[in-house]
C-alpha cells in the first residue's frame, strides 16, 4: 500500500523546523540562546536542565527498540498517546474533506481529536461480542476514510479484538489502521507491534500510563512503518519529550521486572473481583477483561455510581452506547481498595 497517497499535500511539502539540538547535543553550545550558567533549580539527576532535550529522541528510541525487538526507525514518542492520536489526524486528514472511522464503543479521545481538527467522524459499531463487523465497515467505508481507530484490549469493554481480524482489516482497507494498545500488558496475547513490519498501514499506539504506573509523566509512543514515523518526527514539536521524561522512561524500561510484578498482582486481583462481582444478586453481567478494569451491568447503575461516590469510591459510568445500558467500569486497585469497593457494592445491591 502506498502510504504517501494518504498524506495531506502540505505535510508532504512541509519543511520541518530545524532546532539547534537537531545537529549538536554536546560541545561548547552557543547556538540555542540557552543559559550557559545553569538552571535555577537543583539538578539532582545531572540532566543539564539548562540545555534543550534531544529532538530526535535517540536514547529513548534505542531503549524501546531493544525492549520491543523492532528497529529504532519504527518508533516515535509523544506527550501521552493523545499526542500521537492528534498527530496522525493532522498528517493524514484534510479538515472538512477527509474522514476518520471509529469502531464503537471505544475511547472517547479519538472523536475529540477529530473534532478539534475539524475532521468528520464515522461511528461504526462493533458486533455485540465487541469484534469487528466487516459488513458495517464495508457499508460506510469510502476513499475519504484516511484512518480507522480501534482499541485492543478495548476501552471500555475490556476485551481484545481479534488479531487476525485487525490484520484482515489492514489488508482490505487503503487507510491507516490505528490500533490503541494502552492495555496490552494485561493480556496474555501478543501485541501487534511486529505486524508493522509486514503491514505498512498498521500503527500501534502504546502508553506508559497503565501497567508502568507512569500516568503522571504523560508519555506514549507508537510503532509504525518507517515512512509514517518520519512524518511524525517532522510534524511533532521539536522538543516534545523533556529531559525528565527521558530519564524516567529509561529508568522504567530498565526496571521491567517491577512492571511485570504489578501486572501479575493486578491480574490476580482482577480475577478475584470478577468472581465476587459475578455472584452478586443485582449484577446482570460482568464482561471478560484483558485489561486492568472490569465492565459490569447492574440494576440502578446510576444510583450505584452516585452512592459509591458518596462513600468516596469513584468508578466510571459507561452506558453511553446501545450495547452498554446500565454499565459501569471499575479499575482494579489495590487489595484494600478492591475489598472496600466489593463490600460497599454488596451493601448497596
């Protein structure tokens, strides 16, 4: 597939900003109007905070390349996965002309990013088992659809979307297939990252906010065809990833075993909460989850939501789709948090 045919003409013709650190990261740096005397805050990590960070993200891309076993040229970092989502829309979608297809129910930020960029969205329902409905996609698909967004494991439903179906979708559509894998660490199934080397229209979006426990630093990344990565690197802000994030992400990847331990504990708790919820009278359904949350359907869901909030237990309403009436979503917390949630919902039901 010729990805170049999908790109906005002004992006193809864009001459990206050449920042001072694009050429030199060390030496007697008198080229970027920085403060050569230092920083006003204590630099306890010796990060040279008075100097701009590396716009090419070299050390991060190298570290992630080793972790994922994919080439550095296929990786780009963003300020959270939200920046990656926004950049993809800006690169491929001409405002008021092109369209984005969103497979529903799913994460709400895809539509928000499209609305901000004045790009029309086409909502296509997944099947009742929350898998790709190829018939409906065919019904609404057109040449104007430049990107198809889907989330696997899906938010808010929790389950994986069939890997073979996603690959079939990439083979059958001349569009970018953007697969959000924010929750993939909680699934026993393989990621689609290796497929970007076989399918140049698949973009896998990932985050450090979930399993890695780094939501507060706002860092995401994507794995994609080398040409797509080059476009992302051209369009992103030159210094979008700051030196604190460089330091923290490098440290995090070096401590992968800690992340794996978090995942093991969360999965154990997920199973326990699932088994207790499903046995409660008043709980109509608890959905299978490959993520760090559970979606469940219950009687008087709004009253349950509000009553839990009064007790200081905050969960999320997810009943905005026809398949999700009376559905609530609870994140798997610590043992103590989960016990308090279960005790409280038992009392309310």
